[in-house]
C-alpha cells in the first residue's frame, strides 16, 4: 500500500540560535520556534495528514502538539524518533566540537552515508545506530492503518534517514527549523519528493 509521509523538524530553540549541540538534552522551543510551528500547522492543513508521530523531546513534542491541534488529529510519542545522542559533546558550541575533534569528524556526521558510518563522539550514538533505530520505528509505523503520516523529529534524525535516499552530491541536506520533507513509500521503496516548505 502506498503511503505518504511528511517529516518535519521542530521549531527553533535557544540552543539552535546559539549553535549548540542539543542531542538528547531536552531543550524547549523559544517564542520564534512556537511561531514557526504555528506557521507550519497552517502549511500542513490541506495535506491529508491523519496522524502525527513525534519524538518525546519537548521541542519536537510541542511542535507536533501545535500542528496536531490545528489539524484536529491525534499525536503519538515515539522515543525512537528522538535526536541522536551526542554523548560528551552535548551542550557544546559547534566550533568547540570542531576544534577538539577536527573538521573531518564533524563533517562525517553531516555528509556521510549513515548506514555505514560507525564513527561517534565519546559516549555517543553513531549515525549507523541512529539510522537503524529510526528506520525500525518508521517500519513499525508503516504497518499501521494510515495512508498519510506526519513525523515530528530532529535534524540529525532527518539527515540520517533521508541521505541514503538521495544522491550524495546533495549531502549534507539542509534541515531548517520546521522544514518539511515529503516522502512516499510503496511496497518497500522510498521516493524522496523534496523539501516542500521551510520556515522564515
């Protein structure tokens, strides 16, 4: 059965604005993030979404709640949709991580094919582990009786899931706050339809 998915990233948080790695830390939306989520809900009104599955971290959960209330549909939490656990570098500024671990390690998390990337920061998940976790979760959702599904999640999760579906020349995929990525699934095959909106 053919299914349509709208994957979207949460709205802005203070740490997004400060260029700090959030990972598994539970950082809430700021007011701009809530405004972005309200705009997102308007854009998704006529897409036919029947249900939203969301990461349990508050920035994704609040985004999903704002959207689900506007669309008048149910929202279900899924721990498996939460952001990559970045271990010892969570809370660090991007530049601090690059300086300590090198540009090559940093870029490996943004550019490489996550299915085969087992590199990770100390005490952190690897892209391959994130890919497996999220892929298993989405496969469970596919088996549910919905044909159009919203997924509220995080930047690294989106990149890890989508990169294997697109040409490497497009890596790293830009993931704006409240950006929406349309994908279609049909009998084991994924078709990436692209970024359909990004917040301002």
